[in-house]
């Protein structure tokens, strides 16, 4: 098995499939008309291909995503279960005497509103995730995810048989089927309704097109999918009607009845029966069915009577009778809940570096002690996760065999006391057997469970890492491609997992400043005639504690999306000014600090006053700083931005147009706009080595700057050939790795003073230091 595992892991590592938002590999995406396709690699051996296909299967991935969306509700429900059911008589009495006989009502209502309706929550979540996945594969045909969630929700309710409430004779949906017992039908309804909805979306004749502007914003999108939505619901209602016509009005009960039928007569209370019972229970749980409930007939027929016989025998002083009883399964095969998930939890804490999975494990710790494992089952998730299928079934079976032989060989006494399922691990083993050996056997089984789960956790951790890297790369690509003129969020609204990553990074960022993870680097700007540094550009850095270096374009983009850039921009300005003041005090007088200013900051009317206030407080003259704004921002028609730019100019701030030549250029604008410097865009700057037209553009921009008294700077100058070419075209001021990468404050100071001492002597290339 370990060999198989290693091969599976190696296969997934060796054949990286770029993952689309929502966990779907992009390489094989644009196949089917519905935006889905098979993701298994063609040359993988059969079994492996099957498994990797399952892991990346878009429907399964969306179901897992949908399950985790329900996590807040699951956690609230878990707290209610723990508070109401804490298995200690003194506690129960204390709560009763403190809050009265109805003290459990509060927890009961929370349970009803959480686990009591968990199937409805899941169907909404899965419908929503599947729509996001559809959107990621169909950029030109976006479906509102909430509408898709509602459709799945509606379809599920169409299949339910209302029950009549005795008092008043009204009809209602049973809490049983909209709660934990109804999970499988809910998952199935979400999957089938989404597939049907997608099918109907494929027919253009079923789409109602309304031109934007002719209605309030969400109406066109809603109307566009109206007919496919109605048809999907009608198909479900027809299915239900047909089932009722053929005598199965209550589909939910029928499913449970049908599933439990093979287990009605399980035979003798033997090891084989126990293994079949254990395997069936966990396979059912794995697909979202309440396994213990389906198998209740077996429990009632075999294991409850066996327990009663053991208790009676024990009281009569007879030798114990049956090994397999209800407490046997609770104590030895459900350590921390079905699947011996306490073992999984420990394996998670040992194996995951990924903070998301670790946090889920930590959150499950206390509930798991009381054998409540829903947070782990749905949060990690284990349910429908192909990676955990094998250990989730194997661990309880191995535990069953170990505990069986421990009992048969007389190493551990059999269970002779009934113990509630939620009595904490080790206590229940001790209480059920009346011997500390019961608890020791549990400890041994726990170790075995950890050992079985560990390689699978490692495999899952590898897959998560890979998926993270691919999502992160997509986020970086979105940041690089982003259009700064767009006023809406650019990174936060990415669909699926990429958007999720953007949101979690944006959350981390709020803490980053406080924890000192953000800092500045300074890149020298050099006059290539003399080799002397005349300016530095301050560039922000974020060293994330788990991820490492986050590219500025990503976190600046996120800060713009959240509005945090207003604080962050001021912080960067103040730190830059502080640095300038330090250098000035140390004798560096004629160097100007360029600070980047984001488009969003220019929408703040009070920006000029805030900047002046900082300069005044730090006693740095306004002439010592320049503000860099990108070209697209500088050429704005935005009223407030124009006002702010004009006011900055009137306060004597020097404005630099960054990334000049990105395609927004209007040379005549330079006459109107109070520009101090122009920075050539990296692409234009580099292109002079290969493109004649770029040379001509740069040369005429240089002439124009010369005439208008504007300082022209070229960025990304990495080698001598590039420098010589730019100089020949009339551009003498440069910034780039040829002279220096961005440096730490100390290294920048040494660099600046070094060039000043060597004034007049062209500076040779210095070794790169403190980059990044
Ligand atoms: P930018 O303003 O165009 O900054 C120049 C970028 O070019 C910097 O990237 C710099 O490290 C990089 N660079 C300079 N010389 C070379 C070279 O020779 N070769 C190469 N390959 N790269 C070179 P960085 O630091 O990653 O910053 C990226 C962008 O993030 C900046 O582009 C700027 O738009 C933004 N940014 C950085 N810091 C701040 C900040 O404090 N505030 C705001 N609003 N934006 C910032
Ligand atoms: Ca810049
Ligand atoms: Ca630039």
C-alpha cells in the first residue's frame, strides 16, 4: 500500500497539472462545451489515472469546497453539541440548577439552526461552488453563483416529501432530512441540478438577453439564466412526481431503507460481520451518509443485545460473552469519531505546514476528545476526498482486528459496561472494560491510526502545496496583467480558489504592518554620465511568515482592493521620509527620494495635507521627495484625482510619471501636466535593443523632455549594452540591476556615499546585495 501511495504521490508531483480556479487543472480545460473535461493524464497507469482524476475532478473539488463553506455553521453546531452533551453528571446537574430544567433549549435551537439544516446549507454551498467553477472555465458566460445555489436548493426541496404536523394539520419539511441524515440526497441534488443547469445553459435559444442599462444591475444576469433555471427545477419536480406515481413519494426514506436492507440480517456476531459492518459504516460516512443510522438495524440486532448479555453476565459473575458490542466500536474503532479521526488529527498536526489545514485540526481538537469529528470531516474535508478514502476505511478495520485479538487472547477484558458515545477517549475505554488495559489498548490503536493516516496526510499536504503554488501563480499573473484604471476590485473578485487566496492574504495584510513583516528597500537612480546617485526609489516588501516574499504588485493590488492602501501608502511615505531625514543628517543632501503613490491614494482629497504634515513633522523639505504615479493614473479624467494632483503640484511636490509608454501616452498632455520626471516603461526601455520603432519613440521622448525641462529616467537597465543604447538615444538617468538592485537602508547609504566619493569617475557594476 505504501508503495502504491508513493507512486501516486510521485505521479502527481511528476506530472504537474496547472490548476484552474476551484482546483481544476487548466491544461485540459477547454474541452467540453460545459467547460469541464477529464483531467487525468493520458499516460498514467489505470489505477493512478483513476485516483488523480478523482482528486482533480471538478465536481468533487466543488463538493469539497462547498462542504468547507459550511464550516462556520458546523463549528457553531459542534459547540452546541459539546455544551449540551458534556458527559459529566456533576456538570449536567450544575447547569440544571443554575439555568433551570430547560437549560438545553439554547443549545437545542443552535443545533436546529446548524446541524438541523446542514443539508440545506451544503446544497447551497455546493451549487455556489460549482457555478464559480463554471465561471472560471467560461469567462464570457458568467452565472451568478448565488442563483445557482438557489436553484440547487429549490431542486432538493422539490424531491422532499412534506410531512403533516399533527396539530393544525399543516405541512412541513422534516428536520431529519434537511439535517445530517439528508446529506447524500443533498449532495446528489446539488450535483445533478448543477449538471442539468449547465446542460440547459448550452442552448442559446434558452437565454433571454437584456442589454445592460435597460434594467437594474442584477436583472440582466438573472433573466439570462431564467429559462435554464426553471427547466432544471421542472426536471426535478417531474422526477419526484414520477417517483410518487410509482409508489415512492418519500425518496429520502426510501434511500435509507434501500441502503440498510442488505444489513437487515447480518448473521452471527463474528469478526467477519464486524469488519463488514465497519467497512460499510465508513464507506457510507465517506459519501456523506450517516453510516451509523443506516446500519442501526445491525446495531439493534447484534451489538446492543450483545452488550446487554455482557452486562448481565458480568453482574452474574459469568465469563464475558461477546467481543463485539456497541461500546467496542465506540471505544476502539471510533477514537475521536468515525474513522478514528483522532489519529488523523494528530497526523494533521504533525504533517501539515499549510496553516489552513492545521487550523482546522486545531479547531477539531476539543470536540474530537468527545468523539465529535464533524469539523474535521467537513472542514478538511475528509468526506469525498479521494486521498482519505483508504485510511478512513482502513483505520477502523485495522483497529477492529487489533482490539478483537487483544480481547480473544485475554490481553484486554471485553466491554462489560455501557458507556455513552461522547465520553472522552481513554475514559470510555477504561469505563467500558473496568480496566486500565482498555485505555491502553485505545492508546495503541491511536498510534496505529496516526501511523496509517500519516502518509496520506503527507500526500494531501503535497497536493495542497502544489495547488497553492498554482493558485498563487495565477494571483501574481492577475496582478501583473491588472489594469490600474479599473476602479473595482481586481484581485479579490477572482473566482474560486484564487479569489479565496486573495481574501486570505488581504486578511493577513492587516496584521503584517503590526508584526513588522512590511519594510522598504531602496533602489539607486544614477546619472550615467558621472556615476553619481541623484535619487532613490523606495519599494515596499512583504515577507509573509508562511509564504515568504509576496510580490509588491500582489499586495499593493490587494491593498488597493480593500482600501488599506490609504494607510499603507502613508506608512511607506513616512518611512521613506524618515530614511531621507536620517541620510540628510548623515550628510547626504542632494539625493531625492521617490515614493510610489497608488491611484487609490489620489482619490483621497486630504492626501496633500497628510503628506505635508508628515514632511513637517520629520523636518524634510518637500523638494527632497518625488511622487511616482503610473501613467494611466496621471492621464486620468477623474475629477478628484486631478484636483489632488494639481494641489500636490501647487505644494511643490515633484511628480513622476511611472511606466511611461504603457499605451496611454498623450505627449501633448505633458505640456499641461506638471511633470518633474518621466520613467520609461520597462518594455519600451528594453525594446530599444531590438526594435527600431522603440528607439525612435525613446529618442523623440528624450528630445521632448529636453525641450520641456523634464527629467527622463529609464528603468530595468540590466547590462552595459542596454545602458549604452539608452545613452545614445539621449537617456542618461538610469535605474536598474546594472547599477544596483533595491537595497537595505544601510547598503543603500554605502552605495550612495560610495558614488559621491567617486564623483566624476563612472561607477563600475557593484555586486548585487540585499536584493528583494
Ligand atoms: P515600479 O514602480 O515600476 O518599480 C520598479 C520595479 O522594477 C521594482 O519592482 C524593481 O525592483 C524592479 N526593477 C528595478 N530594476 C530592475 C532591473 O534591472 N531588472 C528587473 N527585472 N527589475 C527591476 P518591485 O519592487 O517588485 O515593485 C513592483 C511594483 O510594485 C512597482 O513598480 C510599484 O508599482 C509597486 N510598488 C512597490 N512599492 C510600492 C509602494 O511603496 N507603494 C505603491 N503604491 N506601489 C509600490
Ligand atoms: Ca515606481
Ligand atoms: Ca516603473
